[in-house]
């Protein structure tokens, strides 16, 4: 009931301010504003998403920072990759270790949480020795909720979500 009264009071205040400013025709509904913001947030998440090297096209890859058209064609020619270590080996054929690590932040082969090797887990961008240990300690993961809960003990929610771009079950 309090929420309804508060919403009515805020709506009335917004209408009064809009009428006083002569912009009554330009006011937007709060639901419309929230919908636009949600759409913008979803677009930001999509642009921040990591490309799966096994399914990405040469055009998608070439649009990624650090990936030339030639490298994109080489990555596509090597598909499918059994693991991220295979992708990393392909990258190291033409890039330095630092350049390859930079590409892996946006192009990756997801690591299976239950069967991925330590070497594969170490290739996840931003991975530390402690986090490698934590990823392995909680195996087997029944579902991503277990991953969220257990890894969330060591890093914040945003970092857990970032890690989820690089892992699978």
C-alpha cells in the first residue's frame, strides 16, 4: 500500500513539474524509461560478451581488438578447437604471449568446470593461482548456482559473472 501511495505521489509530482515547465507532452512513463534502460543494459552485456572460437565467424573475429583479418581466417580454419589450449597454440603461431592473452579476453573456448585441466583454467583472463585452486576445489559442480555460490566467496558478483563468460558445464 505504501508503494502505491508513493508511486501516486511521485507521478503527481512529475506531472505537475512537466505542466509547469511546458513539457507535458515530452514526459515519459516510468515503465518506458525502465524498458529503455533494460534494453541498453542488455546491449552492453552483448557487446561485452566473449566470442566462442568454435562458432565465431571470420567477420565477427576480425571485428575483435587484436585480431587481424588473416588471424581471423586462421582461427576459423582451425575450428573446432578441443580446448582453449588448442586455440592458444593457434594464436601463439602468429602472436606474442601477451598479444595472445589479450585476444583470449574476447575470443575463448569455454572451459568445462568439471573436466577442464589446470592449464585450461589458467588461460582464463585474470586467473590467479588462488582462483585456479578454488575452481578445482569445488568440483564437481552440479550447476552454475554452485559455481556462483562457491566462487562468490572469493570475488564479487561482477567478477563471478565475468568468469562465467569463460566456463561451461
